[in-house]
C-alpha cells in the first residue's frame, strides 16, 4: 500500500512583523489596566486567544492579577492616609 503524499504547496503561516506585535501588546496591556476584559481586547485588536492569554500571563494583567494589584494599591492608599492623619494630629498638638 502506497503512502499518500500531499503534493500541494504549503503556504507559510502569516506572521505579523515584530514592531506590529509589540504595538498590539502595548495596546492590550493599556486596555487591560484600564479594566477592559480580555475578550473585548481580543475582538477589538484581532489577536488570537492563545497569544493574548500568553501575554496576559507574562505581563500580569489577568483579572485575578488586576484584582490583586487594585487591592494592593488600596491598602497602600489606606496606609498613606493613616500616616497623613497621624501627622495632622501632631501638627494640631504643636499649634
């Protein structure tokens, strides 16, 4: 029995230039940090899902990462406000 061989020419896969990929990644990162969902980023920028998923893991802009980042920022803000409040009490005591 003969093995079937495909004689059609195989076209190389389309790959975007590196500069275009870097620009798309930057746009995706900025949109994710603004709170846009990965699905809407993928649809708007026409990025394949596996590519966007890898970028999200590498850059840390998955929803869980964004939530943790927001909680850390809120905690830092509370600590700064508490420190400012202690300083204000000290200034009032001096006056």
